[in-house]
């Protein structure tokens, strides 16, 4: 599995390839004309923003709070599925 720091250095086309092969699509939402897709990639999360003629990948720092990452997606996913007891 590719490390988050290495993923961020890849060209966009290669990031997309890695997400398709190794990522898990968790949820999707819209925000101000953008379609935002959340993926789990290894032990990290990646958002893919598409729309307005552009595409952007955004990775979260390892110190990011999981509940804060998932909060914008609460209407689309069951958070209990991803919490550790």
C-alpha cells in the first residue's frame, strides 16, 4: 500500500489510478457546485473534488479527527460502521 506522503506527490492521473485500485469509496456529497467523494486509502482519507472544469485531490493529516472528516457525509453513510469500539 502506498503511504499518504507518497500519494500526495504523485501526478493527478496516478492518484486516480491508485484510488481506483486500492481505495475504498466511502461516500459522496455536493458542496458549492463541486462533487466531493471520500475514499479510505490505507490508514488515511482522501477527498476527490470534481466540478467547475477542474479536479482536485485532498488528503487529510494523520492527526485529523475521524469524526470531523466524516461529519459532512453523515447523511450519506452510517458512521457506526467505521467507528472502533
